[in-house]
C-alpha cells in the first residue's frame, strides 16, 4: 500500500505510460492493465493490445487512462463496423472479435460467482453465443436534441452548423447526443424510419428538444420490431402542438404503411419515462405480436402481446434459448406448483405453464401484470395466476397458504438483484429447486451467497444476449441441500 501511494504521488493527471499491456476486462467492460502493481482501467483498448496510455484520472488505488497509441495490436482486435464507434457508447466491444467477447463474458460470470458469491460451484457451462451478432434487437430508443455532438472537423464552424440530431446519448454527457446515420442493432426499416422523421422535422422546422432549457416539440422515438413482421413506432412530444403532431404522424403513416402500431405521447415532465403517461393510438393497434416456439417444440407457437410500456427481451431469438434453459433446469413433470418472481409480462410463466400444475407470477408493475394475464388468454392458458405488488409484501405466509408452497421458484430480477427480504423468504419457503436468471452476475452472486445456507448450485449457464457489449445473462440452478 505504501508503494502504491508513492507511485500515485509521483504521477500527475497527464502522465504518459509506455509499453502497457492490456491483460483483461473489468465487470463494466473497460480494458484492464497493470503498472507497478496498480490497476489501470483503459479506454480504446482490447485485451492483448500493447501501447502508450495517457493517465486521465488518479484514484486512491487505481488509475484511469486512454490508449493513445497501439504499438502492438492484439490478435483479438478487429475493425469496428459502425461509423459511430468510439463516440456512441452502445457497442463498446466492436473492435474485439466475437470469440474473445464470449471468453471475457464467461470470465465475468466465473469471477463474480467466485469472488462475490464465495460458494462451491460446479463446472460452468460454455457461454451460449447469440444466433445474431448484428441487427438482433427488437427495440431501440432514440433522443431528439438541438445540441448534437460535433465531429472534430465541424468544431471550427460550430456556430454555423445545424445542431439538430436524432440518436443516442453520449456516454457521461447526457445533455448531448450523437446523430446516428446507421445503427447496426435493429433491422430495417428502423434506420429508414428514423432518418425519414429527422428529414421531415428539419424540412418543416419542427423544434428538437433542449434538455437544459426544457423546450422543443420532438423529444423521443421508440421503434419496436416483432418476428411476426409487425412494427411499432412511438414518438414522444414535449409540447402539445396538435397540428404539427397530426401532420408528422400522417406523413409517417402514409410513407411507411408497414407500421402496424403508430403511437404518440405528450411528455412535459422533467424525465423521459412514459410509464405514468397516456399513450395514444394514431393508427393501427396499441400493441404488436411476438411469437415464440414452445420449449419442447410441442404445439403451436406462443403469442405475446407487446404494448408500448411492456418489457420483452430485446434479443428475440436468444430469449427463447434463455427461457429454454430455465425450462430444462426446472425439469417439470406436470404436477408442480411454480412461482415466477419478477414475472413482467408473464413470458416465462406462459412459456412453462403446459408442464406445470399451476404457475403463480408476481411483479410490482400493474401494467405488466395486465399484459401477463392477457397473454395467457391469447394462448388459451388457464393454469397461470398473476399478482401485482411489492414481492417482499405480496409473498407472505397467507399468500403461500392460499396458492400453495412452490415446488420450483423461477426468479428473474432486475439488475439490482433480489431484495434481501425476498432472498430470506426463499430460504424460509424451502422450495426444492430455484432457477435464478440474472442480467448482472455480481448481484446474482451476492444473492447466491445468502442462499448458500440451504441451497447448492448445481448448474451454471452464461448466455450472450447483447453482442459487442460487456453485458451477459446467467442462469443458475439451485437445489435444496
């Protein structure tokens, strides 16, 4: 520790470090190197790169820097395919080949379960690659801004340039967006629709949102595509200019007849969320339909209604693979009571219902629970029961006495993981099996550490849902000791 403090005092913010080798990645996707036993988190680098790093920040026990010159490129380095790479923060691992991405995601899961979970583990199964590595998302959200990020060659003429843009927020600069020309995440006509809206808005002088001053007509754009070919477009307006709104939506309806759900919302709030606002239908339905093959390929495809506020896994093809793993881990025989915690729109509950006696789904979002109930009706499923409320309050002794003690619990919490009260309740319930799906191995590991009092981890399966990012899903099977 004394040595580290001396090294830090000797450095200033602009220190240049030569011959730095990138040795790995961090849990948040940054490249990692070491210098005199100090960890350096490095931008613009791929594991295996050797080069010159400029120190940007000094912390108590680590440094932050940027690779300013690569003297020896990594064998895993590839050319990024997107023109916005390095500015847009969406796909930070584009310059790393896909096999290496999978390796470091697998390592992220192993490190979290070992270092945070500190539990006995079986051999971790090889990560399941995504069937698609580009154009795999079924939902994207874009932001209108009259203060777009400028390229270096534009900076000299900043005062003369149109700053209107439609795209993604710049990392660590929420007030500025990168104007997206082509995004490789969502299949067409996503790009065509976004560019047409921007072109129309500029042609007819529609004002783009200013986050700082809180004014402007156009605020946000959401595009959702379904594997049925259905298409949802939702525009969020900050100001309620009915004539301008009507003309823009009519233009979109005429130019893109494939839009099956054209929606809009007026959002004059200080934040972008629309969950507490009324979504209005301009054309078509208030939802689109996504289809999914049953886990065991028996019977017809399941259909899921997706409304503007609905949550649905954004990688449709890989979502089925994820749920299939959960289904196989649950190993249902037909007579089990299953609790599906954080059920959302009931996708998992309806996916497994045909092999269970009954499935009880719980979620704290009333709109999601309404969707879950509707999805059961659409698929003629009669053995699912859905309840809305805070899990730690809903899942009490009275609730369990009414609905029956679960034989299997499936839990798929948000990134923050399960509330400690919920974890403690699982220990009290003592279901024979728990299938824990997580989008954050760190919080999953924290919860598994508590569950280790009564449960043993039997299987671990990482799943890549988001290629070219550091994010990874993980499925764990626990059995009562």
